[in-house]
């Protein structure tokens, strides 16, 4: 009888642990978009980035002819899509968007630092920041060497 009670308790504990593990899985499987704060978080990051860029003398010149409202909208779309959110990016390719710029590593590093500052200002968790940066890395070559990616029709 005593063994049966012990077995039932162990089985009960196992069931509780199993259910607790199941309860944790949805938060462990949250998308990066969710971890960035969803639409509100992504929008805040972009707005913070625009603020950072406005004070960045190294980069501000690249935005003199830019429609900032369109840039903001497209960047929100892009960060939403790249973080597995419900958005679809509808802007130009990175090569086309950067084809008239002469960017160097210093410009790129400055933008990354501004993006990190923007995420910090939004209290974005460091793990989510690192995940977003890792998802943006594949765009590096297209941004820095756009001519390699443009067709004749894309070139201005």
C-alpha cells in the first residue's frame, strides 16, 4: 500500500513537471518579433533609431534627400518581417536603396551603434538585440557592395 502511494505521488509530481514544462514552451517559442515587443516595440526601436541618426554627424548627410516618413514606414516593415512578425517588406532591395551611397565600414559600424542605442533606449533585452543583429548581418554585403547585386535595370 505504501509503495502504491509513493508511486502515485511520484507519478503526480511527474505529471506536474510535465505540465509545467508544457506551460513554458510557448514563451520559449516566442518569435523575435514578440521578444522585441511586437509592433509597438519595433516601432519604438525605429523611432529611437531615427532620433539617434538625427544626431549622428557621420550619417545624417546620407538622409538629406530621404523622405523620412517613408523611410520610417519601410524600416518598420523590414524589422517586423526579419523578426518573424506579420509584416511584409515592400521597399527597395538593400542594393537599390544603397546604390548611390559610398559607404565604408565606419559608416556601417556607426549605424550598428545607433541601432544598439535605439534598442537600449527601448529596454530591448540583450538576447533579442543580438538575435536581431544576427538576422541583419546577411544584408551587409548587399548594403556595402550594392553594385554586385544590381541588374542593369536596377541601376539609376
